[in-house]
C-alpha cells in the first residue's frame, strides 16, 4: 500500500470512527444505557421467535438462490457448507462499508467449496442486482398502502422506485458488455498483455461474462427473482416483529405499527448503513437514520432513539454470533471441498 493510499485509508477510518462516536454520543446523551438494556431485556418472546424464524427463512431462500445460480455454471457444492457460507456472508455484510463485506461469499466458495472464480463472481453479481431490484416492488407497495400519508412526497417516492428499477435492469443488461469492453481494452494494449496481473484480470472478465451469459439464457429469472423478493420480505418481516417485540410492553400493538410505515423507516436505516461512510461496522449512521426516520413517522423522540439502539444491538449480536459460529464450522478440514459435484452447465453462454 502506497503512502497516498495509506493516508486515504487513515482519513476514511478516522471519519468512520467519528461517525460512530458522534452519533452514539448524541443518542446516549438523550437516553441512558440502562433504558436500552431494559427495553432489550423486556421484549416479547413471541416477536423474538418470529424474528429468528424469518431470519432462518431468509437465509434458506438465499441458499436456494445461490444453488440455482451455481448450477447454471455447472457447480453443485454441498448444501450444508453453502448454507454456512450464507451465514458468514450475512455476518460480514455489516463489517465493511456499502455492504462490501458480502463479497466474502466469492472468497469462501472459491477457496472452501472449489467453485471457479468466474462462477462465484457471476452468481454474486446477479444476487446483488436482484436484491436491489427486489426493493422496487416492495417500496412501491408501501407507497401505495400509505396513500395520503405521504401525499407531499409520493411523487418523489414513485420516481425513486422507477429509477431504482431502471438503473438495476440497465446495470444487469450492460454488465456483460462492460466486461467485454474492458477485455477488449486490455487486449488492445500490448504492454498490459505481457503483465501477469493483466492477463489474470482479462481471463476473469471473460469468465464472468461467459457465466453471466449462461445465467441470462438459462430461463431462471422468474425463480431467482421470486426468491429475491422472499429474501427481502423475510428480512423486513423479521425486523418488523422484533420492533413489535421491543415496543409491545410499552403499549404498542400492530395497529400502532402499520407495516408500510415501519417498512419505510427500516429502509431509511438500511440505506444509511449501506453508504460508504456509515460508521464502524455500520454502527452510527444506522441508529442516527433510524431515530430521525421514526421521529418523522410520528413516534415519540425517546421511543425512536431507544428502539434504534436496542433493535440494532439485538440484530448485530444475533448476526455476529451465528456468523462466527458458521465461520468456525466452515474452517473444519472435513467441510472443505476440493472439487464439488458437478452438474451440466446451462449451455455455452455468449462469448
């Protein structure tokens, strides 16, 4: 790492730490840590159980989607090992900014499950774009259900939904062409062709392009998109019921927690955590956006602030605990796969 890169990394790290410290300092100046602990300890067990069930269902759907995408490329890794990879991927998603930690999936399936880099990277790229695209109909449904409650900003929200869908579909359509263009640029420069790292990038770009072509011609769009919707529904349903579990002892029932309105608040917090600078391990921007969004949704200031801290603490502790356990199991030698069981690939794809 060069001097300039080290300086940029140091500035970024300091800024991330600053976001976490500033937000948490402000929130804890408004509420006492003991209040957060009491809210967490007093939650309704029924809501916690539903949260855990939804989290499990979400991970199973994510596993199923990866299996479908990898089979298109001719790979069928052991289901239990791939499920562990999913749990580790969920754990790492919050550790790096902009959800970059999810890329740990590519590393694990190539080093532990014997999948080629091109197949792993193409399934990761397809899953990422599908996750983004699946948000469009959910946000549209929430806007429609809210109706007059967002009259002032409905047009902007509808425009945002349309833009999200168009950008995601365009990115999916253009990605193979972008990879082909990058490969042609590298081939056109004789100096790069002689460098080992450039040849590696060239082969990777062509391989990912080939696998994306297979995915596009395999006729699996309907299945993987439905699974992507179920993943999103499972995630936000679990978060909703966990919030209900925290607030029910304080007199909040389902009538006081309209799903569409809560979904918009949860989405605001998730978007804040997905930004390049969201704090250390996404702690900071998430709580700040949550507290602000739920106040705008009409919740008392103390409830918005307390729930932001208690809810995120529970989800993080659960994700970290399960993810660390899955990582330890995945490191066992007997779970490493040198050559996974192959299945027929879905055609040669487009070169």
